[in-house]
C-alpha cells in the first residue's frame, strides 16, 4: 500500500513538473521530443529531451551526443536553457548533431527518489555517481536502439563528469567521444568534517546567484549577465514542483554530488581514468575553482589509454561558462572535438 502511494505521488510530481516547464517557457519547441525512460526495477523514470540534427534527416554515426548535467542544474536550466533564444542543445543541433539531454533522478522532469519525502537525515546521500551511471546506461541503450547507432558521445559537466567517468569505464564500447567540462578530480585533502552528509538539501535562487556570480575575480567585469540570470533563476526554481511550498522557494537536490566531491577530494575516486579508451576533452574556465590547474593536469596524465586527449582552457570564464558571455567559445571547442577531424582516415 505504501509503495502504491509513493508511485502515485511520483506521478503527480512528474505531471506538475511538466506543467511548470510549459508555463515558464522551458517546454520544448516544435522540434524537441521528450521521453520518460525507466531506469530501475522500482519503475522510476528519467526525463530525456531530444533535438534532431538541423542539417540532416538521417542520423549519422559519430554525430549523436548525450549531455549530462551537474549537481544542481537540470537540463532545462542548463544545456536546454535559451539565452537570447539560443541554447547549447540548439547550437549542436544547428551544427549537425543529434542531441539528447537527460535529467538524473531527483532533478527537473525526472522522478524523485522516494527517500526525498523522508527527513534529510533519515537516509545517506542520494544519487551517488557509481549508482547514477546505471541511469546513463539505460538512456544510452534507448538512444542507440532508437537511432540505430552503436554508441554515443557524452558531454558532462562538473559532478556529471564523475557519472560519465564511471559509465566510460564500465561500458567503453558504447562511448564514442567524451567531454569532461569542469571535472571533479582526485585530490588528497584531509577530511575535516565529522558530520554525516544529508540525503538531500535545498538551493534557493539567491544562493545560486551568489555562487555563480562569485566565481569571477572581484576586479573583473561580470561574466554571468544579470539579465540572463533574472530569467534563469526563476526557471531553475520552477524545475522543482515543490519549490514554492517553502519560504523562500528552493529546489530540493540529492546529496550524492556533495558526497562524491568530498570523497574525490579526500582521496576516494569513483573510477580509474586509465580505463577510459575514448578520445577525451577536458575543458575548463580560466577562473575555475572546482577544477584547478593541478586537478586538470592530474586527470590529463591519468588518461593513459585515451587515444586522443586535450586540456582546453577558456579565458575569462568560470565553472559555469556555458551560462556566461564566453559560452560560444565553449560551444566551438566542444563542437570541433566532437566532429573528430583529428583522426586520419583509414
């Protein structure tokens, strides 16, 4: 009886999310397809959006890409969000890619973990990378079958790079090219906290603005435009159908990303980079704090079996450069890498 009630609540939440997306302008345009894909034996489903190539009606091998978001922003507030009418997904589609983006469980249009209805201290952090990679596996399988391709490329951001790394090492034959944008990498810092991390937490619009706008040096001009965040912020809040039940409104986010980052920075990394066998791009901003030069250099050296690897630094940019003034530099660098003109023909 309890399971039935939980599933009923999940269905209601999903319908509310879709309604909110429609009312806030995050709903799809005429080209976008939307899917809900089961990813666990419990019946929980993830939300997936798809934009076909704007240049070809035929899906071409090597031109199919899946975007994985980071620890707080779902696809509708990141890769699918339109700045001045144009999103990263739009840009990839316009340049001939078959583009997909997913929301992990607990985010955006996807189902919530049942434990997100319990007190935050009642369960361990939800959505750890090692488990979330199975969600990527289910989505990749769906994409490959639907588009009749053997593998996809993946663009991953921040904590999503840990999920992508686990997937890449577990299912190398399903991965074409890998983009690790602002990756979380291995450090050996002491863990000074003795407090157990919660199952989930809440993020307000003001907290996101403070974090995103605070990464640029204080003596530099802002790189995240306030006019853009004034639209992005409310859209982010509305990605959670329960957000307005709290004061101030806030988005409930799984605690797994924080737990994974804590582990990675205190010597416990969830995957072995030497097992990645796909061409790999590390891309990061000049003013990164999540990915330091030392972090990127460690990861670059650890990718010992990647046939091609690059470490690209974008000037005047932070950890969320896909939301900033220099986002087109990110678009072009990633596009160039995904197009694969760096391999001699057979």
